C-alpha cells in the first residue's frame, strides 16, 4: 500500500523473518520452518551490522530532533501572533502538527523493532502506533490537498469570498476525524503475540518470552485495502493538487506577462510578487512530500503484491533507506517557510534572536493588514503580514 503504516507494520513480518527464530503457528501456517531457514540465511543482512545500525540511529535521531524543533517552532509562531492566523497558515500549522505526530510515533518505533528483533512496547502501543502513523500521513496529504484547493480559488477566483477561519477549522477537524476512521483497520488487525514455540525457558519464565507485533489480515483483504488506501491517500489527492497548481501556475504566468500600467501601484506589484513567492512555497511543499514518500510507497507496494521480495538479503536495507527519506519530510517544511516566506522568517527571527544579529539595532515592524473585499466579505484578513519595508506611512 501507499500508506507508510502498512510498510512500518506490514514489513514487520519481513523484519521478523530476518531476525526471529520462531513464530506463532496461529498467525500464519508454515512460518516456523521458513523463519528458521531465513534466520540461518540472513546472517549477511546488512541491517544487522552494528555499524550500520549506529549510522541509522544517528540519522533517525537527527530527523527526530530537527522535525520536532522545526514543526513546534512553526506552531508557536502562528499561535503567538494573531496576524499570522490566516487560512493558509492554519493549514500549514495542521501540517506541522501531523509531522510532530509522525516524528513521535514513527521515527522511534520502526527502527527499534527491527534492531531489537522483538516488540518491547506492549500490546496497547502495538495497536495504537500503526493507527497514529497512518492517521498522520492521511492528515498531511489531505491538508496539502486543502491548501491546493484554497490556493486555486484565491488565484483563479480572486473576487469570490475567501474561506473564513471558522470554515478552515471545521475542515481541519473533519480531516482528523476522516483520517482516524480510514486508518482504524490498522489498529484492529494488529496482532501482539509471543513466541509460543520457544524454548522451555521461554515458556516457563514470562519475563523471557519474546513478543512480536505483526499484521493479521483476513485473506485477500490486505491487498484490497492496500489498493483502496493507495487511491484515497496518494493517487486522488495528488491528482487534485496537480490540477490545482497547474491552473494556478498558468494564471500567475498570464498575470506576470501583463505589463504594469500607470494605475498599478507599488503596493500592488509587491502583493503580486508576494503571491508568486507564496505559491512557489506551497508547490515546493507538495513536490517535496511526493518525492519523499515515493520510494517508500514503491517498496510498500512491492511487499504487498510480491512477497518473495522479503527473501532478498538487501530488502531491509532498502526499506530503511526509503523509510528515512519519508521521515525526513518532517524536517523540510520549516525550512521551506524560512526560505520562501518573509513573514515566517521574520517570526522565526523574533522567536530566535540569536539568528538575528541586527535585532538589537532595529525593530521589525509588522502590521496586521485587514481589508474589506468588494464582494462584501467583511471578515477577510490578508493571509500574511506585509513586510515592514512595504508598509506605507499612514
């Protein structure tokens, strides 16, 4: 499937085949013998190399720290400044929240399960982690889709009423509810079981029993759910985003080719440039998201439909590389804001004065820009702050 939860949890079976000696016969007939054979054949598995594990741990730790720090910073600067609480920025904040959830619940658990060769986090976490992982990815994709649709109407139909903040919040709540409902099967079809065919010591001493957390789907349901998930979580949203941004790009290019006339003010030119930068940022977000998750999606689909790939000695290494690329997407969005959005950059500098050496010599002036549109929407608030250099004297 496209959903990374299926890879994180679905490939637990592949992980177990590579590192575990015995399996519960209740889970899958014939797994004991295959597991024994694979254990003997996987001594050359690159992922079991201690140095490789150290490298992966360092990379995962870096992603965890950068992802948490950057996305918490994004949430903080939006919540602390009401002028930053526009429709687009609230969607971006929701995206940051989903990235935080992904950092906390995906980055630590997936490599830990593989490196330890057993599930050490208990039954409750076994059922909740896959649900939360899948939910966070759905939230990210649906939020990016919502941003694309909002950009489409803002650029293509500039005189139509803007989406109100209350409507935006309602959409965000619905995204969370929908994401939890469609990923509920991941929590339901997880099996937390012990090594019932272990040694006598393992059977008589509960503290020595080895536990595993694996998917246990009804026959053929996994592939059906995988296809449905691919369409809902990846294919359909990206088609919508592609259509929206192609239309937006065409419209912006048409406007850019129009030479400014005598009636065009400097403020209008600056506003046009700001909108172009904003849309470049949003398009970059979608592109980064797609590129980051593509390798893991391919590995995931291969695992669902070609189970023999688990016998490949480099499968675990391939999975971890793809998984690292996917998890690194949680670090990109804050950098995109700082690089392409002047207002986020100014807010970052205010929160982190050590990165703004000129802060002591001058203050950054920003104003909240409120305006009434010609369509009568009195609640419209300009989506970003006007940079201080563009604020005209009263």
